[in-house]
C-alpha cells in the first residue's frame, strides 16, 4: 500500500453479520506480526492493554481515509462470531510517490480524555468526518440513536455490571444499532470517514476502558457522552 493519503474500503465478504469494524494499526518499533499473532491467540486478561501498547491504532470505518507513513501495519478484526479467532493481515506501506491531497472534512470530531469536541447540530445526509484523538488514551466514537426509553444512565449501569445482565441497551430489539461510529484511535492519530445519519437525536459516547484507572472503567462513566442533533438538510 502506498504511503500518504489513502482511502480504504472494508467489505464483509462472509455470509454472517459482523459487529464492529476493521482496525488498521501500525506496529510499534521492534514489534512483529508474529508477536501480535501470539498475543491474540492467548487468553491473557491483559491482552487488550498489551495489544494497544504494541501498536498505534488508526481506527477504521466502512470507508476510511488515512495519512500513512512508510512502516509495517496490520489490518485487524475481532468479530462477533462466538469461538472464531480474530482475523488479521499484515500490510507493508511504502513510499511510492503518492501525492494525493488531504480531504476537506464537513464535520470534525475531537476526542479528549473525558469529553468530545464536535458540533451540537449537523445536517442529515452523508458527510466526511475528520476524527482526531487529542487525548492520552485510546478512544473510539459511537454515534447512536437510542431505543425509546433508553438513557445514557442505562448504558453506564450496563457497562459497570460485573457480569452483563443482557445485551447492550443501545441495541434495537433485533440486535441492530441505529447510527454509526469509528473504531479505536491511538493518541495523536487522526483519520477521515464517511458517515450518513438520518434526521434524529443521537447519543455520542465512548465505551473503551480507561486503563489508567484501578480498576479500569469505561470512558462513558467518566463523562465521554453528549447529544448530537441531526436536522433536515437544505
């Protein structure tokens, strides 16, 4: 894959519904693909934290635009099929003279430690979002129209259960999610993705854990949630 501004589209070619998305990560210095395979093949309770110590995550959406530097990368997907191992594929990014310009975003979203910086209101339709992590921790962004009667407090209560009493409360009765989002971004990383939201009121939140807390707690419990209103376009 060439270095520079690159658009990547992820497609589910399997016959099963897959929850979540592919994450593109850059291997940190001295880390190899074999190191990552050995880690994810194990059952260590610290594997999540260790994985993100070994890589710098550029996140991922259905169609993502990255600004890549020459290095060793990995496309990684930990799907929702019970018992199935994570899927990963090594990628070498080389300087091949790519001169593509960075795109201009319609919407910008900044993820800090404990809060989001994004508009309170946007127009409905497909927009190019630039999503940046300016915090010191791994963050992701979920943009969800909650089912009727569900509140942020319900999500916080669910995520803080020692043993979840049921499926995530932000899921619809059929198990789907109304909305969109972007996968984990490491500190200092930024990427672009297309997000198409119909008219409605959405809750923006981050469920990833704050690994500096003891015990770790979800970022949503630390205040990483806010409302986004999507109104009719012109």
